[in-house]
C-alpha cells in the first residue's frame, strides 16, 4: 500500500493521474464513432496534423500555441472532409496528403527553430511533467463538450454512422454532424496530446473501442465499455510509467494493448469476428432504444 501511495505525494503525479484517466476516457468515448465509421486512419492523421500546428504556433503565437494548434487541427479536419466530398480523391489519400504534409512541416520547424514550449519528444510521446492547471481545465472542458455532444446528438450520430443516406432522408443533417464530429475529435486530440503524445493518440482512439466491440453487440454498452477501458488504461498506465521510468503515453498504450490480448484470449473467435466485422453488425447495434 505504501508503494502505491508514494507517487501521490508528488503534485505533478496527482495532476498527471487526473489527466491520464480523463484523457483515456475521452479518447475511448469519441473513439467508438471513429472505429465504427472505419475512420481509424483519420485519428492517426489528425494527431500528426495538429503536431504541425503545434510547432508552427510556438513560433508565431507562443502564448496561444494550444489554441492555434487546435484551430490548425480543426481546419485540417474540415479540409479533409471538403476534399473527399468535392473531388475524386479517396479519404485515405486526402488524409495522407494533408496531415503528413502538416506533420513534416512541424518536424522541420522544430529542427530549424527549436521549441519555446513542450519539447519535441514530449509532444511526440507524452509526458506528465509540467502539466498546468490550465491544461486540466481545458481537458475537462473538452470532455464535457464531447459528452454533451454525444448525449444530445445520440440518435443522429448513431444513424449517420451506420446509414448516412437513410439518415439524410430522415432529416438528419449528415454533413453538419460529420463536421461537428471532426471538430470534437480535433479538440480531443489536442487536449490529450500532453499526456498521450502525438504518435500514440491514434492507438488510444482505437484500442478501447475495439475491445468494447469484442465484448458487446449493444451500441450503448459499447460507448460505456470503451470509456471505462480508456479511463482504466490511463490510470494504470500512469502508475506503471512512474515505476518503469518510461513516457506516460507509451505505457498507457501498452496497458490498453495488454487488455486487448486478455479480452481476445477470453472471447476467442467470437470477439475477433465482432471486431473484424463492425459494419456487418450494424443491425445489432441499431436495434436498441436511444440512451
């Protein structure tokens, strides 16, 4: 017990534990929609795009780099949506061009001018050192915004995820829902970047949601399970990162990956069939009343 309580004597660890658990829960919640829409790659792409804005903003607006990076990420997300809908370019190609170019810009700017804020390594892999009260407040605000968005637009998100054409005919403004989802995703990535890191955010968007899908055919339960798995991964991963002396983001992802292996061993082929055929089970997920 004394060993478990020791890290809590440090203020930086207390803040880190709160942020890690909340980050995991936030990514687990929004990740359900990303995975079910087959958009796992966009989480990877947007995290890299935001890194470019993160680097550029420190040069031109150092005091407001978080806000500027968030706006950069939102602009990238909306640009991807526009390119996909207005041209013959596929979503994966649009994501690749826009986000990888942004990431390359960020690397170039860091290499050329250095950083006046969080270091290159911390931005890539996450770190609990130097977490400010302002960052915690920002993360809480984004988490509340995301939860409110999911709750208030539950049915619209559900139907636009599985059958956007029918949703549009039924009166759902699918384009607005998709744009709002991309904005929320960008804000979630930015808010969790400090602890998880750019290169590992995409993993935490996917792993909890996939594990949850292996455990249930209910959409409502999938949201709850994914959020809880993300929270637990953040909490346990933060503790283990302290004792192992490795970046927090790395350990959080490893905890999530370990949970995936355990669930796979328990559920066997059934769990794999669920996670491999997300779209084919849309009837099961839709056949439940709104939460």
